[in-house]
C-alpha cells in the first residue's frame, strides 16, 4: 500500500509550481546568480546542493523575495509561482511570504509561548475568526509539524524552552500555520543532532503531500534521501538539474560528479 | 574521474579494494589455467593444488566484501565511486564462482584419471578452456582500463563458448550411446564442459558490470545466447538442436 502511495505521489509531480527564467542576482558588484532557468515541481521535494557561496541560498531567498530586505541586492529575470510573476509591482511581499513559508538553519522561535509562535502568522493575516478557530489552526499546524504530542500539554510555555530539534519542528509548524503552498528550507538540519535530523527528514517527506518543498542542504546524503529532484549550483550557475536518483548515481556533468563524490568543494 | 578526492583516505580505500580484486583475479586466472593443464596431463598433484588454493580465493572474496561494506558505511560514495564499489563487489562474486568451477574441474580430474579415456573430448575441452581464459583476461583488462568497447566485445563472445559447449554436449551424448562403458567418464567430462560454460556466463556478467561502471547503465538488450542443450532430446530424430 505504501508503495502504491509513493507511485501516486511521484505521478503528481508532473506539474510545475515555480518557474524561473533568466534569473540574475547581483550583490553590489558581485554577480551571485548567473542566468538560472529552473522548473520546480508541485508537491515534491527539490534539493539545492553546491559548495558554499555557489548561490543556492541566494536563489532560494529569491523565491519569497527575502532578498528585498538587502539594499544592495538586485534581482533580474522572471520567477513565477503558478504562472504569476512574484516580482510584479502588484504583489505584496508580506502576502507572498504567507504563501511561501521559510524555515532557517538555526531554529528561531519567537520569545513567546508555543501557542503564540504558531498563532502569530494566522493572527497578522487574519486567518482565524474566533478563538476556537485559532485553537484549531494551532493544533493542525503543530500536528503537521509532527510535534503536537510532545507539546500539547504545555502550549503556553515558552517556545525557547524546547530542545533544538523540537524548536525546529515548532518553526516548521509556524511556517505551515498560514497554509502556504511552498515551503523553503535553508539547511534546516545543520544545527541538529542525528535523531532530530531524522525526525525532520521524516516530516519533510510527509509535508510534500501538501506542499512544494525546496531545501538547501550541505548534506549530500540528506539531499539524496529526502528529495525527488536535485539542482546542483556552482559559482552562481545551475550546472545540473534532474531526478535525484540519476544525479547521485549517474550525473551528466563532470562538475556535478566531482562535487557529489567529494573532489571539489 | 581521475582527479583525487579531497579526502586522501577515500582514494586509498577505493584503490585498496580494487587491488585486492586484481589479486583475486590473478589467483582465479591461475586456478583456471592449472585446472585445464591438470586435466589435460592427468596431473593429480596439480589438481590437488587447485582444490587447496580455492580457500585463498574465498578469503579474498570475503575481504573485498568487508572492505566494500566499510566504504559504503563510512564514505557514502556517489556517482562513479558508488558504481566502482558496486562493481567491485559484483565482480568478486563472479570471480569466486569461477574459482569454484575450477576447483570442481580439479576434483573430477582425480576421478577421470582412473576412468576409461574418451576420444576427441580433450582437444575440444582445451579449446573451450582457452577461450574462457582469454575472455577473462579481456574482461579484467576492460575493468582496469574502464574500456567500454572491450567489455561489449567480451560480452558478445559468450556465444562462442555456448556453441563449443553444444558441440561437445552432442559428441559426448553420441559417445555414451555408442560405448556405454564410457558413461562415467563422459558424465564427468560433460560436467567439466558445463563448468567451463558457466565460467563464460560469469565472465559475461563481469563485462556487463564494466559496462555499467563506465556508462552508468546496465546493458538491457538480450545478449546472443548459444546454449541450446536444455531443449535437446537424443531420442528425437536429428538428435540435439
């Protein structure tokens, strides 16, 4: 039965969710992203890999316009989600970020209660009409973050009191609370121990049933384990993009092979 | 991929596993040659040595499997490195089986030494044995040189071995019908021929592993097969087909 589900989910990934064309990013004089074209598939996990400074995080941050917050950063080209240009003048970046959630390297819960951490997004976007509504959103989000059972009896204790792995799952719960379509994860496990990492990876696998997930990771094995598509960035260019299985067993580009087999870094 | 890994120990691990594989290949090659020679010259001492030396081959096979398991666990190899480890493991298994067949030939040699000699079987077996030994040399060359062309050529050559086996099978069958007192010897010679034919299959598998190692794809088209003895019936008119 599990196998059948896996097959069904793979078939689901034929539709493109995010489409980027000729994307260029400059930080002042530095040309950080060079003419990247990529189609990210709906309800799948796409991993961005590459050595430090290759532009993978920069490109990830373009997808929810996080780079807008950096003065010297200039983004050119088109990035569309469901065919809609997210850099269009009519798009409100704050609304966009409710649709495109983000999880960072280090867990960063607000210095508030577990409940308020999750309720924050729905509150500012006006997604709950009543207290009961909000309770429901909080519970659903914490369940999707695979942390409900661990925190349901202490929802009003501070989020910062949780362990690192629990804090990261709380952050994922917070990110899904606004019911986004896309989840961006920038090295979500690099500050976690192997057990917490395995829990997050398991969670990522369930998240792709509902969301389009894009993950930046330095762990090649993690990319191989959690993603269906892998994109390899090198010196600001997208060198190779394809099925994860293919990239890790038989890459087409010699630079990809050198990187994933530990010959260039 | 000829460039070195950032981790030099990774390079050493991979090189070590391949060096052991080559050492094992040397022993198997020698076992095949000596089993053939012992059979041809009725040299029971040599046959005995082949039987004893199989243990060393088995030990190397085990050592390769342990090395490869360690590389998989500690290095998590990808791409060409992953294919190298998988190929080394697979080739070691093929070599180990070839060693077993050589050992079996040597065992039968001891029995044949006391049996009634069978006319014409010896030159045909010698030709077959030479053909598989050559195939083995070329398959291992294809592996060390990562040569797709040689590997493909070796793979195609298995058909010749199969055809030699068919011919020998037919002539042994005829012989047994004509001279029932030679049945024991003929049966042993037939098993020897079958062992050599099976070596050919394992060498073909080595060649296919090399194709996978170099190209990333296992050959999927059906290779030419020539062993048709499973369909043969001596009672039917026209004998074997």
